[in-house]
C-alpha cells in the first residue's frame, strides 16, 4: 500500500465500525426487478429538487444486482417489519414470499405494501468507495403507506417503536 498503513491496521476502521454501531438509523429494503432485494440502513435524503436519495451497498450478489438495475424501490420499514428486515439482511432468508406482502409495480419492481413509504428511483450516480458503492438516485415516484412508529437499526439489532 505504498508504505501507508491501512485503516484496519491502525484500528481506525474498527473504531469507525464501533462508532456507527452507537448511531441508530432507519431501516429499508431496497428491491429491484428479478426480484432482488436487501436490507439497508444507509438511506439518506440528498435533495428536494430534484428529489434524490442515497444509499450504500457492499459486494454481495444482491447488492451487485441492485447497482446494475435501471430502477429500484426503497421501501422504508415500520415497526412491524423486524422479521422482514432480518430475512433480507443476509443470505438464505425467505424473500418475496406471498405472506410478506409484496406486490409489483407496472415497471417490474417489487414493492412492499406494508412499507411506511416506497420510493421508486433511478440511479443518477454510482460512486465506488473502497469495498462499497454509494448509489445516488433520483426519485420518480413515492407511494405513502400508513404512518405509524418506526424501525431503527442500532448496535447490530432492529428496534421497533410504535407510534405514540
């Protein structure tokens, strides 16, 4: 590495990981035609005009399929979706089963009917960063579900809170 220690060798990478375990984030399932999907806790609003968001993915087969997709849906999860978030968080979990509440948009992407909101996006920019890719997407449609509570990812666990 040209004589420079990596962040993992200096311990910064591990402390960085520990720092973000302490930071609660919202939870989404990002889905695309195929169907393919994964759980993400890196979704962030980027712009209102045009409406845009970002998320990052690592090198899993699902992530690579999403990065290649011409469009996808970011399904923002509510408090009743812990099992669903876990199913899409790693390989081998049940995905896109009828009892999970999936439907399909006319454009072919799976959409979660119980999501707090589902945002259909098209990629504007893909930014490789180390072993991850940051996806910046323009939002072309928004489906609002029932409001109520939230689901967050914190310290490697999903935590649900009903609406007060």
